[in-house]
């Protein structure tokens, strides 16, 4: 569908926008045999060894510093030691990640088809492609959480009958070097990959540093397309775009700072990010924690007690934002049944 859309829009002499959203990789873990076969044995060493390898590689690539890697090295106490698993447990867990990788491989093949079509139409040198995910890796173990879910698991992992999910131990690796998982306001829940491709304008293999958010994508696209965001649409006044254009981050080599804080709230989990500081509270405690992400991207050291003025300033900004945007107290709207949220990791807490 995406390839056909590009073909259609290529006949028009104006910019086009394509939003291509894959459901994979996601549970249930199901993939084609030929894709799974490419990853047999790739995860035999287990999550402990692979997380250690990824930390070292991230330091080598310049994604994190050695100090940040050291802060992230502490084990998540809720993730079992790989060497303590039985043979049967290892076989299941290895298969899960092999299938997960195969699902992402198939998505990558689809992206390749899009790139091939752009090249065929000679639009590959004038197209910006941004690859992101919607959130950090999840911790749900869907096929084993209760009898109802287990009953839906009618075939081996990878097959059409599978209801298996990646699970917390492998998400612990996927989120390297970050803390916690999807649904929480720690970096492992809200931080996502951001890969940008624009031949001739973005140097391949380069790393740009800055603090960006999903809300920044629309202003970026409007600027690059030479368009102005409409103040009205079909007679209705529009809300102003809250984000900032990322053109400087994408096309200039210096570090980029947005200058304004960004905020999160989901199911009572809250966070504020301004510069190097990040303020977090996890439902239901409502206790503010403070982290210096320049030194401690893994959020291992809560420095709230040492920086009370920073906590006060950022919490004030959060409540102003929450009021302006109609954030409702979660206790007033939470469902009668608990949401499918992962248990909170206790690694690195103060």
C-alpha cells in the first residue's frame, strides 16, 4: 500500500507525506519460517551477556559515555539470571527473541521496498525518512499471565497459534541502557529510537545530540515542505503546534537544545525534562525523583534530595502544563480492573 501510494503521489508536482506504521514487532510473536531461520542461535548466550555486549558497543559508537554505561550495568533484580534457567526455559526464551528479530527483519524488508520505489522514481535524493518507535520495550508476558491468556496460546512461538510476547528479560536487553519499560515515565518507557535518512543532507552514520519529542515532527515536516500550518481548517480554529522544528538537529552538526521543557503523563506516571534534568513520579507514590541525564541516562541515582530547588521548579512547570492541557487526576478515572502494566523495576532506586 505504501509503495502504491508513492507511485500515485509521484504524478503530482508537490511534496508528499507517508505515515507507515508496522504492527510488528509486537505480540503475538509470529513470523515466517525463512525469516526466523536467519536468527537461529543468535541469542543463545542469553540476556545478561547480550546486554553487556550492547553497553560496550554503545560506548564504542559514541551513543553513551563509559560513565553512563557503568551506571546502567546494575542488574534488574526482576530479571532472572540466564545461567539459572533450565534447558527447557532457555529453549523457549531463545525462540522468543529469534521470532522477535524475524518480525523486525520482515518490517525492514518492507522499508527496503519503499526505498527501492523512491530510487526508481528518482526521488530518493529529495526525501526525508524518519524511523521511530512508539515507546520503549514492554514487560508483559502475555501468554503466561493467567489461564485466560494461556488458553489463547495454541501453537509454538512463531507460528500462527502463538500468543507469546517478548517479555521483560528480553525487553531489558532491548532497552539497553535505559531503566524500566513501556507504560512508565522512566527512559526505558518513553525513550525511542530516532533514525533520520536524507542523502546529501544528513551524513550517513553520524550521531546528532539533542532533546526531541514526537510533537516536534509536524513542525519539522511543515518547514521542510515549505508549508504553513493552518490557523483554521474547515472554519474551525486549530490549536497551535506545541513542538519545534528539528531542522537544526537534523542538518547541523552542533548539539541542539530546545530551550523549553517537555512533559509526559500516562496512567498517573508523570515526567518533566528540561535540559539535563528529568523529574519523574511513578503512580501511585506521587513521589518526585530527579535525575541528571547527562551523567546518568540509566536513571540509577535519584538526586532529588540534593537539588530541592530544581525539584520545586520542575514540579511547578509540570502542574502548570497539566492544568493547561486538561490532565485529569488518574485516581478519578482509573479502571476498576488494573491495567496491563509491568511491575516496577527496583533496580537502582534510592
